[in-house]
């Protein structure tokens, strides 16, 4: 299938990249109902690692089974399915080649002592991604953490290896650290900075949370005020974050966080679309709903992103 | 010997895995008196490392000799024998090929300063397992410890190497850490979380302790209450833990802890069987009894697990 | 194009170096409007990493796009363009071979906890530099930091690898550390010491900040007084720093820091020229001005450095 | 020379071991006046590292010269000579092949800050042992130290490499650590535990200090009392330690510590012999005596161990 | 040129060493005006790293240029010239093969926070030494520092690699550490201990400072008193240190420290000669004097060491 001109123009931004990586971006951008639009909806299921199995799946016990998520992503016509090693493996034969996979290669959890510096464990490798036929690796960084420099070094190494082996890199960039309060973690300046760092590190796809209109860093505040940077609406903030990713030369997707009302999820997608973001990465709001409801909600998101 | 349909259906859950690993799972699942049933009883003898030689073996001095355990596991018709490098080597020629071996590749001990963060030393390698003809490596993780992320990284690396070399991986998942009190270490939510992490890390066989009905984490408690998760009986808790292991797609065995009454050991096995667990991993309750008593007890356990 | 005698005499100082590295030095020394003069003006754009995207680019939003900087360096006839991996890649095909590139391989950021020992993350490799056709790697050291010994070890390793692979090494030497106050960080003795360390580590090009006339270390102060070392004028301080770099056998370029008045930037260049420095490395004072103003300013700098 | 049946029966305990390692054990067990008896006397000279040269050798200045120890071990008909790299090398040509050598590959010293966690530096490698024609490497572990897990990991790695290269491993197991007082360091339970750990780690020869009758760990004390473990005589304690080493399947030698009276040294050997230990490793009590006295004392030890 | 019998007898002490290393020792022992005498004078120039450029060279500005030191060492007929990577490279072509070079592969500096544990950065490698045609690597250890065990491990690794590649190893052994006061750092017992450690680590040439008559460690003091070890004269202390280096089987050279009077430098050489030391390693006392004075002083040192 020939790629669309929209996808072609996105690809042109990935200068200097290996054909293998470009092929994986094409796989994700041409997959499912959004194929060819330059937009993506990705299903990530690593909340069992982050919050534990019961908090993630008890509300919808069918979701304990990794096959459930593979099938849901397929049936909803999504762009990719992201998960840690264990669950990806558990459906690797059954669903081989049916949907692009993102192997989440590092993870944190809620059993860790609360006063530890924030970081994650690397729990899978690029070779695991190759073996399982994945399109990309997914890696979380915590800009702001005293451990962040090590995380940057790890993903820089893995990105290089992945690119040489024809695997794309998705960076989850979540500000978190000793000098950041919870308001700062979602502040627009901090979010744009975190997205920028992911782009500097060579991410092919960047994932951040939708930011608030708070500006957290004093030095940044001066500039936001002086330059009258518009962060008043969510769409404007999406646009600001996208601009911070090499002037819009990188794919940026946004997550919305904990399960919430359907209206809110849909409004987020409208704002991402309006602000020029490339789509949603949406987990709990999908698999913690009954399957029929989840499919209906995803159908609405896809419809929004299909609009020009 | 052709494998049974029960074993075949277990194997089908190990999608994407190397034939070498599947062959090792078959070796353990087809071994001994439980061969073909999908159930296992494993004899682990690493208590000398954990508690010292006298506390482990003085009550039954024949057990100082590693040959004793090899012979006991064989005579009782068990599924596998697990031990550290030294004792496995000490019978490696005499018992070569007679019973599947699990090389315990990391260990802690009771001489360590009590205020150290909880972790273990890696004392053997995958190549040691190959050289000794082992079916699997065994690795302990301490979810909750400030050292746990390093442990996860170590086993992720070793698991990958082992799988490529046709060796299976058994993870002992024991919650332990700065924010966990002793009640939390055996809480049902924490145990299910720990088992889930082992599954996410790619364990082929997961070993946890039988959990209490305590729910330890505040955020989890809300979900257990809201979703009315049944943890009232031991069988229900076993079922909950098995579900947390990729919806029942992984082999899960349970340990019972310190030496205790025969009735209690037998009741544990009945509950594991009733809850859909795959069996027992039982050490001190075996080798700290006189050999005849131990064989009699194991005979009862095997009989329970042979029931459909 | 045959090289000039000025460039030849600079090259002769790089005894024992690989022809590959010498070729890269020639590329930079023969590039642009200063080609052949032995002087350089380099455009570095890593402030997005250091200070965040808005503080760096909001005043001139065209600069969010990495192509902007490539084009600016080309149009101004500069000697080289330096940036981290992401932005270099983003123009790697469009501008391939048009201007020497310096891949900045380590970076710090302003989200880090303020009480962390000062260091940077290594975010790219020598092989990345090769793949992107770069003339050099750029590496920051923080002499004075408790992490500085590790930074020295890292750049010593990378320099060796780079030289063997025909890539030159530029060291950004910025004093920073637990025993240094902000006055000490720019003191002339400390700056000369930092430049000297870069030279001892094998840097081919050394970048330091223009120092003040403050002498910070007590033991050094005695010598500066006793030997009547002239640090009264900025030109004299430049000369002193150049002398500290193996008696003038290494290329030394100077940066001026935050955006400031045009007159000040020009005076700095005159002093560098008068003191025998090899040129300027100038970022914010260029890209935070409108493009036309920036080109005019660079034109003046180039004219100064073209004077004999 | 054919080996004796005693040596043959010892060798049979080293199941699963490489023929290379077995050959080295034969070399040591067939060497000198105790050749073939299954007993050993080893001369270790690493006290210069531990205590400094003057404290070790000034009382007998001939001992400053490494040749002195080679010659002494030869003339006394001992089983092996153990030392760090420097002194072994200094006689490596002169004495090549005349006596089995044990290369001590890690060492501590008395200049270290007293409040440091107890550990040693690895100062030689398995390849050094090969190059110098050594029969074994010697490695000290400090069970009880917060650094002990790293020491275990280091020796596990080195042991594996050594065995594959046909070099045996001797572990010096010295309890030392933050929670151990000096009485605990030589307690019989702790010593047996330390010897057990060495055996679990795969040591071919285990060296511990002769323990006192003190039982240090509270949990162990209960078992020693309940099981009425006999630790009243030194011979009984030796027997207990030997049993803790895989039920007597490993060679165990004992050291006596600082220089002391001849009677005491001889009594120790009698107790080791009576308790079924494999011999003595004796340093300061030998080389801090005049050569003639040392030879006379060693002659008595050898005579004791030659008794059946 | 055939070597002298004096050099031959020194070489015979380097048993078990590679012919490549022996050839490098011959190069240094046969070089210059002391060639064949078994004595050495070495010019070390790493004070720029240690103290900064102005404190090192401002008193004699010609010394900023690395060529100055090459030429001085040559003109004075010295045995070798030692320096870090940068300055050695800067004359590597001009002076290739004219004088044996020692590449100083680790270095400290005076900008470090004063409360850091004492250690150095490794700033060059054995392969750098090979590439530059060096006879030896030079490595500083700080016995007594909490970082010393890591330093020992590093030099043990590098020494092994160097020896296999035919490069000799010179160890600068400088006691320094948390439990050592400044009097202890130069105490005779501590100096002899530090020299002994260097020998145990396999150094081919050992460099220590001339010690005072202070005995610092309480346990050592007892032995110095009991054994009436003569440390009353500087010559006696030199003899004691040489004895501590494997009974005189290693080359030992002494440094005198900061610039001082000519008479004192000459007296030091006389004492080293009288005590059986192998010579001087002398930096600031040479290059901080005017060239003519320095040559005259070196002429006197050489004359002293030429005496039998």
C-alpha cells in the first residue's frame, strides 16, 4: 500500500534516520482506522506494573488476560499496542503481525519505598523487541529526578542500538523530581521542557501528559510573560508543546491520566487535534471500561482524529 | 513419551518462547509422579545460605549431605530439585539426568547487617546451569526493596540469556522493603502484585508465599473493597494470585514457609489445588523431618495434586 | 583547496594525532569566511537542553526549528555548528556536507534538583557523530565538581575512540563545584586551570568563558602576585589562558555567556583577537536576535577576526 | 605417580568439576611430605599486605625476600605456597614447577580508614594465575560485611573463569561485619556458617580460622541448644565445621592466627587432625621464627598429619 | 649496545615478566648519562594537573611549552620524561624515539572539593602509551584513602594489560587518607608500607617520597622499637624502604617534593645513593629553575649517581 502524502511529509522530518526506523513509523502511521492520516491512537497497558494488578484490572477482570488488549486494539482499529515483556510475549504468536507492538522496556512500581529517587528498572532489551517483532521500544524518562541523567544515558544507548536494528523509539517523558511539586509536574513550561528533552535525545515519537496552564520555573515565567506565550487554552498548550519538539518535526502524542468521564476524554482529543498534536495514548480510560463502551469511546476518538 | 493434553494446553500459553525453554518446562511437567498432570512439587534447598547450616540441617544431620536431597526428590517422585551451585555440583555426576535441576543463582544470608537494604548476591550464572544440565535458573526478587529495580534488571538480563540458551526461568517473588512491615510482606494485594511483577518480567514459573487475607496498600484497599474481591479463603487468594499472573497463563507454585504441622502442610496443598495453583515448593517441611516421615508427607501432597 | 600556511602551522602543533583528526581540524579551519585565517566562529545551540525551549527560542520563534540554525551558520559563513543529537539529525540530510558539525555528546538541564553534584548526561556517542558526518564531538567538563573525575574519565575514553575514528574533540571546560562560588567560576586563575586541564586531557579545541580579573585560589594568588602575571585587561587574560593551553599549541575559543548588547559582543571579539585567541563560540547572542540583526553582528565578528 | 586411594576418594567428591581443576587438586594433594595422605600444610604469605612489611618481616629480615618463602615451603615439604602477585612473580622463574602456587587475588591493608565497610581489592586475575603456573587462586570473603554480597559475586565470577581454565579455587572465609563483634567473628556458629557459604559458592578448598566455643547468633543458639550440638572441644568444633562443608565433601584447612607458642600450634594441628580437618594454613607462626626453628615446627606438624 | 652486568642483575629480579617489559626497563636503564649504572633520574611534569598552570610554570614561562621539558630531559641526559597525555602528544613527533616516555595515566587536581575522598581520574590508557611509543605507564595510588581499593583494582588491571603489550608500569605510591594526618603521610613506616603495596601490586618501578623519621601506626611503632629498626638517618630510611620492596628486588626512585634549595636537593641524592635507592624523580626543583641552573643541578645529581 502506498503511503499518503501526509505520512510522507511526516517522514521527511526524520532526516538522517535509518530506513528500518522509517519503515516502523510507516507501519504505525498506516495501521488501523487512522492509517494515512498522520494521527495515532495507541493502547498502552503497563499500569499493572505501575499500580498493581487489582487496581488496574479488577474493575474489568477480562483485562487480566493480555489477549484481551491485543484484541481490543485490533478491533478498535488502533495504531499500536504497548506493554511490558510478559504480556507482549503472552500473545506474541496468536497476534503475530496483526498490530504494531511497542515493547515498554522500563517500568516503575508502587511497592518501592516512597523516599527513593524516582527511576525505573530496565526490564527488556532491543533484542527482545526484535524477537517479538515489535515496531518500537517505549522508554520512560523522569526529567527533574536526580536519577534522570542516568535514564537519559540509558535511553540514548538503547535508541542508538534500536535505530541500527531498525526499531523506532517512543519516549514517555514525565517530569518528576526532588525539586518539582505535583503542580510543577504538569506545568506547561515543565511539560514543554520535558518534551523538548525527549526530542533532543532522539525520540521518534514523544509522549507527554496534557499540561495545565501553570508555569512553574521562575526563570521560565519571566519569558512566558515577556513573550506573551499563549497557554490559556488546552489546544494552545498542545501547540506550544509540539513547537518545543524541534519546531513540530516530531510525532507527539498525549495521555490523559486516570480514568475519567467520557466527555472529558473526548474534549482532550478535540484539543489535541486542534493544537496539532498527533494523537492520544490512552490506557485506563479504555480497558477499565466494559469492552463495548471502550470500543464506542475509541470510535469517537478515531472520528475526531480523522477530521482534517 | 508424548505429553498430555493438560501439559500441551499449559505450553500453549508460552507464546513467543524458544523451543528450548518449552522443552525444559516439559521436562519438569512430565517428571515424577505428577508427570502430565500440570501440577508440580519442587524441593528447594537453599536454607543453608539463608539461615546457616545448623539451623537448616542439625535436626536431621543426614541432610548436611547434598546427595540426601537429590535422593529424596527422586524417591518421592518430585518434579524438580532446586539448590545453589555448591550442593548441585556435589551430586552432579551421581544423579546426572535423573531429575530436573533448578540452579538457584542468587542468595541472601543471615550474617548481613540488619540495616542493609534487602538484596541478594548473584552467585551463579546461566552457563553454570548449562554445564550442570539444569532445566531452569531460580532467581529471587524483593519487590518493595530500594534494591528491587537492580534485581529486576539483573533477572531481565539473565532470563533473556537463559531463554536463548534453552534454560527456563523460575522467579521467587518475595515482597520485602523499607515501606513494608511484616504484615505487608504477606498481604494478599502485595503478594498478587509481586506475582504480577514476576510475570511481567517474563518468568516461566512463579513462586510466591501463600498470602494472608490482609490488604496492605491504601490505594489497593479501595479497589478490593469496591470490587468485592474475594480473599476470604486461602483457595480464593490462590485463585486471585493465579489470575494476577497474566490471567492464569503462567505456572504458579506456592511455598509455605517455616516447618510446621503436617495437617497444615496438607491443608495448604488442598487450598492450592482448589484455587488452581500449580503446586508446592516445599523445603524445610520436608528435609527437617526424618526421611520416612518426609516421604510419607510428600506422598500425601502428590496424591492431592493428582486429583482432578 | 590547499591549506594556508597559518593553518599549516596550527596543524603542526597536533603532533602524534591521527590524519583523520587533522583532516577534521582542516575542515573547520578552512570553512566559511574565516577559512584559512586560523580563526573560528562557531554557532552552538544546546541552550534548549540547558535552559528549556521557551527560555531559548520564544524570543525568536523561528529558532525552534533546527533548520534555522543550520541555515544561519551557513549564511553567516561560520566555521561550524554545534548541537545535541536530535536537532543535528533533524537537518542531517538537507544540510549534509555543507557545514562542519560538532555533535554535543553530553548535556545538563535546569530541571535537575539544585543540590545535586554538578554533572551531565552522555546523550550521544562517537558512532552517532560518524553516522551524521560530524567533524567533532563536543563534551562539557566541570572542573571543581565532585563528579569531575568521572567526567574526565568519560571524555578521555571518548576522545580516544573519536581520534581513532577520525573525529576531533572539542572540550567545553566550565569550572563548577562545591568549593567554587560564582565569582570563582569565572576567575582568571580557575579559567586558565580549567583550560589547562582540557589540554592535558587531549582536547583538540578548547572552549572556555572569558574570565574576569579575579584570582580565586589562595595558593594561586601568591603566584599571580609574585610573578606579576598581567590579568588587568581582557586581552591579557585571553593571552594567559592561551598560554595555559600547552604554550599556545591548542586552538582556544571563547564564549561570552548570556545575551547582551552588541557593543559588548564586539568588544569581546576584539579582545580575543588581540589576546591571540582563536575565535568565538556564540549562541544566544546570535539566535535570540532577529535573523537580520544576527547576520549583521556575525559579519562584524568575522571582520574583526579577519584582521591580521 | 599414581594417586592414593585416599586422594581418589577426596576427588570423587568434586563431581561436575573440570578435569583441569581435579588435576590441580591432585598436584596439591600429592605434593611434599604429606603427598597422598589427603592432608595439607600450606604456607601463606600475604601479611605484608595486611599488616605492612615491618610488622611482618622485621623480626626475621630474611623474610623480606620472596625467595625465602619459596625455599622454606620446598625445604619443609609443604603442599603449597600462597602469596599476592608481586612476591609470586619475584620467584616465578627460579622455582617454576617446584611447588604448587596459590595466587592470592584479593587483599586488604591496615592503612584503610577504620570506619570503612570491610572489603578487599582484587589485585590479580585468573590469567595472572595461569601465566605464573599456579594451581589455584585464593580469595577472601567477609561474610557479615555490607560489602560481602559484592565479594560473593566477584568470587563466583572468578571461580567460574578459573574452573574453565583449569585452576582451582581456595576461599578464605573470614566473618567480619557491622553486626559482628570480635567475639562473634570467631564464634563456632558463625565460622560454620562462613565455611558453609564458601562451599555453596563452589570453593574447592575452604580456609577458616579455628573457632571458639561461643555461639553468637540468637536464632542459631536455640538450635545448638535444642540439638545438643557438641562444640565443647576444639576437635568437635573442627568436625562441626567440616560437616557444614557439604557434609564433608570439601577440603577444609584451618589457620591459627597471630604468632604464638609452639605448643599451641602443635595442639591446634592435633585437634584439626582429630576433628577430620584437612590440615593447616600457617604463616606468621612459620616465617616469624628463625628458619631452623620454623623447619623443626613444620616437621612436627607434618608428622601429626601423617598419622592415620 | 650490550647491557652492563649491573643492569643484567637488576633485570634478573623481574622473574616471570614479559620480554617486552624487560626491554622497556633496559631502555630506561641504558638511557642518557646514567645508562648502565642501574640508577635513574626521571623528569616528571604533571604539576600543571595537580596545582594548575600558573603555580607550575609562571616562574619560568618557557616551561608552559611541553617541548621545553622534552628538550631539558634530553639535554640533561636523563633516563625518562613523564607527563600526562596532552603534553606528551604535543612533542610526540618532534622527539619520537629520543628519550623513554612515561605516560602518566591518572591525575588529580586542586579544584576538587576539599572534603572528597582522595582519588584520581584515569585520563589515558595503555593503548595511548603504545601509540605514543612510551616505555611505561605511570599510575598514582593513595594507600590509606577510602578510594584506594578501587585504585588498586584499576592499576592491577592496567598493569596486566600493559605487561602483555610490552609496556612497563611505574607506580607513584602516596599515602593519603581519612585516618592519616600530614605527619603520617610521610612517616617512614607508612612510606615503607606504601612502597611494599606497590611492589605487591606488581609495579616494575616504585616511586615514593623521601620519608621522615616519624613512625605513625601504633602497631608498627611497637615493632620498630622492638626490632630497633634504624630510621635515624635519611640513608637508613631509604635502605628500609628499598628492603620493603621485595627485599630490594624492585627499582625504587624517590621524589623530594616542592621546590627547595640546591643543597637540599643534592643532599637528598647523596642519601638515596647511600641507602641503595635507584635514583631521583625530580620535577619542580628542575623546571621551576632557569634552564641553565636546572642543567647545572641535574649535572650534579647525575654525578652523584654515577659514583659507585
